[in-house]
């Protein structure tokens, strides 16, 4: 099980300053959590298929295609002709804009 020194070490790693009372309180909570984990680990799950969800739910899938006229088209149309020529090029810092 977890010791008080373990709690202090975890607090130190997390850069938390804890008092002796806080160490006692956290120790009790962590001991309860690890106790529950031990109980779960003791359950025999032989023959039980792992599942991602408690319900037998299947998410609908859609075809992975790019829609026509995506957001880049709307962005490009929002610029006027003078700004559009700069969309595809990068400027260096301190470079004058024509």
C-alpha cells in the first residue's frame, strides 16, 4: 500500500507544499482509491470481451471526403484583389508590403 512518505514524495514531485494534516488526509483518500483498484483487479474477467462503451453502440461513419467550396474558398472571397495575391506567399519580418 501507499505510505505517508509516498504521499510526501508525490506532493514534492507535483511541487505542492503539504502540511502533516494534509498528508494524513490525502493518505487516507489514496489508500481508499488503491483499495478499490485492488478489488477491481481481483475480479475474474476470463472470457469477458473488452468493450469501449457499456452499451453496444455503434457510431455512424461518414465518407471521408473534402466538401466543395470549403472554408478556404470563403476566406479567399473575403479578401479583395490586392490582398488575394499575398495569401500564398510568406513575408520575412520587416519586409515592406507592396
